[in-house]
C-alpha cells in the first residue's frame, strides 16, 4: 500500500512525475493499493477516473473527509492568510511556513481508514511519500513493514532557506531549524527502510546517524520520443517550476536580482519564459520590475515549449533531484544550473552542462551556451549519461530489490 497526501496525477509537477513513474514501473510485479486523502470537494475526481483507466491493475482508495473537517481546514487556511497579511516581516512569515513539518490538518477518521484498509487488503508493506505523511508511521500496525520515500530532505532544505534569507534572528531560527530537524530524523528512525531519490541524500541521512536500511532509488520522467537538438539562436531562456514550491521562488528571485541585469548588459535581446503557475500578484510585481520576461503558465507539452531555448536551473535551496533537468535532457535542451540544482544527478560541469554559483559567471556561461557546437556536445553527453544510468527497467529492479530485502529482513 502506498499512502500519499494527494493524487499523483495529472503529471503537472516533478513530484507527481516521480511518484507516478515509480508506481508505473512496478505495477505488474506487485499488488498495489494507492491510498490518498481527497482534497476539498474532490475537485480532482476526473483525474482519479482517468488514472483508474490507465492503471487497471492498481487499486485506488480515496479517503473522503467529513464536512466538519472541510470547515476546519477552511478556517485554518483563512487564519493563516490573515496572519500573512498582517505579518510585517515577510521573511519571518516565509520561514515559519517552511518549518512546519505537516501543513495539513489531519482528520481522525483517516487513521482508522488506513488501518481498516491494511487489514482488508492483507497488506505486507506500507509505503509513505512526502513530508505530510512522515508521521503516519505511528498509525501503521507494528507487524507491517514500513517504508518512507523521501523526495526532498526537509532539514537540508530548511538550512539552505536560512542561509539564503540571511536573517538577523539567528538564535530563534536556529532553534526552529534544530527542532524540526530532530523531529524529522526521529520519525524517519521509526521506519524499517528509507528510500531517497539520490545517493547524496542517502549519504546525508547516514551521516546524521540513522541506522535504518537506507536505499537510493531515483525518480525519472518518460520521454515520448527520441528528440533532436533544436538549435535556435533567438536568445530565449526558460525557467520551469510553479511558485507554490518555494525553492522555485527563491531560485527565480536569485536569478532576476543577481544575473538578469548582468545578462541584459551583454545583449538586450535576451528573453526569459517562466513556465508554471504563478500568482497574479507575483507576475505583476516581476513584470513591472524586470524587462523581457514572459509568464506562460501551465503548458500541456513541456518539452515542446522548452525546445529551442536554454534552460536555467538557478536553485539555491532543495535536495533530491530536479525533474526539470530530466525534462531538458530528454528534450535535448541545453541548460545551466547551480550546484544545488544539479545535486543528485550524475552530470558534470563542462561535459553535460554548465554548473555555476557565481551570478556573474552564471550570466557569462549563458552567453557561451549560444554556441551551437557546445549545445550539441552538452545535449548528446547529458542524454547518454542519464539514459545509461536512469531507465524504467533499472528503477523497477531497484524498487523490487528493496521490497524483497525488506520482507526477507536482509
């Protein structure tokens, strides 16, 4: 049984792609039951019906909260909105929201529903994914094997958030960081096994003293077809990611504030396409402040949209792996990343892409990527690097091996 805080469909986020493709890789090898908490008013019912058609051999079990729970959730959301409006220090407000381990109110009936479903379907292994489900380990019967798939280490992300905000209230925020870190590690220690999506994250957990069985098993995307480089010297950059995932907001802020002006100094013809859902307030603010940027919103075919551009991955916060880079690799799109953005992927600076943390060098290397021969070399190298090490069959074998070892207590 896989327990999720939301339905991993449609594939509109990197997280959804990672979860969907990992399930898709093993659904012919195991009896899979996908249990998730239905959002307010079940507004994604149509997506559940579509996923049921795609996965006829996966049992999807939605939990429908009570009306009183919806009212409680609405009241909490309204109160948080009021707090954010009157919060004088926006950095304080942002950090407080980041350091919440579980931002969702939990319906008491949900836990009874989980236990009843485990008993009804004779479940051997329960797998939780994403921070909102981390504490659910306490709701699973002792005899059941428990796995947590950690897509992004929250304590690593929180530390990078503190460093990037450069806040003065270091004592208080350091306390919040340490408290949530200990909470995260304590809950992780209750699992029989932990799966991270990169070797880097596995090593970080082991260095924190966790003695569980920790495995690295990557996330991937599925490319529709073999792409060819679409060279286009129209000086267009693409940034992929919704505003709701805070590392995207911080990364775009860093790029616009520190790199964009430098880049436009070299040539005013540069344009930046920002792909993903962003609020009207943020769009208005950015477009008034920065020239030559375009917000494209959600796009149905991401690879077609980014082809012929240079992708930027200017992330300063996060862990796990960036699915947007895998989109670029499979679409034969040249890209430049920060060291945080590229973490967890076997891609090398100057061979598969450019990796720069200095704003001036970041802008300089974007100009260098206009060279067609560099684009051809990087995109071919990156495609070979990723496809040789990250495929559906490799993922399938990796996940099945983890489950077998867990059941056999190896």
